[in-house]
């Protein structure tokens, strides 16, 4: 779906015209929704703006003036600090999730896909304010709640800023805690490793956290995965591996076995080892050199990640496809590049 923002009180370009449009409570409410959408995308909870906006209220200068939480953080700080340069590792884990979150410049041209930052612009980056107004800060940066007048330009800059934060690149560790072993078909095994000696095989089953189970979820929702999405695996021994999107619901506190994906309910895989029809969809093959990260990016991965974002299981299965005597340690990372869908803004 193409990103097409809609602002209720606006000209044909989606902006407020000074002298033609009054800044309304609806404008603040739409801005709050847009900010909260992006807060959830970077794994934050939505911000409660109810003390500043609501039915029958006028827009307060504090809504875009200098405020600090609690109970409320203003639109400007939320965009420039929490959203544009978000804190990583908020969901924990080892390594921590998310490993990285960058917003990318979405406009075609020489700067397309450079990292969008608020300040301290470096190589491969573009500055929000340089694009916004040719400066280094918001127009009218020093506002005082209850005193400063609200101007059209202030809301126009906020609208433009959220419209530009619509393309992202999230890096997520792939956790591989579950091992399924043909030699011990009814016993859970250690993950983070694969083996295949031609007779018996050890496979790893794991997951990413592209979105949470909160309501509404935090993380990636209502986005379209880009074809530049990639998976990266590193093995400690040269080998060849097959990668699958595991479709089964896995409880990693009660890990799967070679025969059953849910041992607590005695629920079998369609095919022992978890690669049968209905168990997993094949993504691709990777030829890995020892201790060198290998990458895979293809349509099957893009489709699998899109399915995960849209509600499918966020699980992977990795198996060694060549044979040899070694048990091989393996680790991975998923880089998701995406564009926001609309609605909402």
C-alpha cells in the first residue's frame, strides 16, 4: 500500500495555510495519533496526550512546547528524540532486541535511503532540520506553554516530519534456543547449532521479535516489507544451510522435539524434523564460510517476513544441508527494511 497521509484541516498539499486555516484540536489529535503510531513502531508505548487535546479543548502551546514526562512529552521531543533516534535493546535478550533502528530518507534522489537524523549529521546521513527549514532546529524553537501563540508553520513542520519518518531499517537478533535432534526424537536439544552426518541431523528452531503481543502491538505493524530485507547467518565451520519460515506456534519454555512441535500437548510436526508441509516454508540456501557472515535476500524471505508482520509466527528453522562430522555453532540477525502503509498517518 502506498503511503498517502491524510490531514483533515489542510490545503491540497496537506498543509495549514496561515490566514486561511485555524489550528484546531483535530490537528493536534491527528498529530498525536501519528506520533503514537511511530512510538509503537520503535517498541515504545503510546503517549497519553489527553491532558493537552480532547473534545472541546483548544490546542495548548504546551503540546509543542518544552515539556518532560510524566505525564506527557510534547510532539517535538517525541519525534526528534524518541522516534527519530530511538533507544535500542528495550526488549532485552542477549543480544538485545532491537539491535538497531534507523529511519531512512524516503524521497527519490541522491539522499534516498540515507539515515535520517535530528542532529550531528555524519556520512551516509541526512538532517531532519536541514531538509525541513534549512536550519538546525524547529521554527520558533523556544515556546512557552500558555504564552506562545500556535502558528501554522509549527504544525506544518510536525506533519512533514512524521511524513518523512515512513521508511525504516530495523535489525533484530535471531534467537535459536531450540534444538531438534533425530537421534533423540522425543527429547528437546540445545539450539544455536546444526549438524548432519548423513544419518542423523540436529536442527535449530528460533524466533525474532518484529512485533510484540501487546494490544495494540509494539514493533512492526501496518508496514510493507521491502525487497532489501535480508537475513544474515554466521557459522563457526564452513557449511551449507537451508532456512525456513517455521509456521508452527512454538513455546520455547517447553521446547520442541524432532517429533513434536508442542510436546506439552503431544502435537506432532507434519513431518518429523519440522520441515513438512504446514510446518515450514522454505526460504533459501546459504553457503557459509567459517566465521564470516553470509547474507540472503530474496522474494521468499520478503514474503516470509511480511507474513510475520501481518500476524504469522515469527519463527525460523535452520538445518545443515551438506554433510560432515561436525556440530556447527550458528547465530543470526534479520534486517527488515519497510515502508509504512496508510491509513493512519
